[in-house]
């Protein structure tokens, strides 16, 4: 978390997720971030089948400063980094 003159900025490294994987809420002055992702891949060749699976999840909870307006919180996910601008 970084404080600027006008806002707070939060960066969270979360590679391997898609935007749709995230659940972001604000409750009782806390920013709640969670993500869950599962992927599977199957390859069938002559006499065998190869399957791969992956599952990732995480949860973070950050207490927001009292000056932050919940309705002005903005988020952006790009290149594996989730960024929040808290005004």
C-alpha cells in the first residue's frame, strides 16, 4: 500500500488469474479480495490420455483508512497485478 497526496494505491501480485476469477467487496471498512481458479487439460493420443489439473486460490483482507470513500474505490487487473486506487 502506498499513500499519495490524494489517494492510497494498493498493488497485489496475482498471476495466473483472469479478471472474472476475482471477488472484491468492502465490508465494515475492510477491502476483501479473494480469487479462485481451476483449470484442466486433457490430451488424447494413440493409446493413452494425459490429464493435468491446477487449482489456485487466495484471500486478503485490508483495513481501509477512515478517509477512504467506499464508493470511489477503483480496481484494475493487468499483467498479473491487481491495482486499487482508494480515494
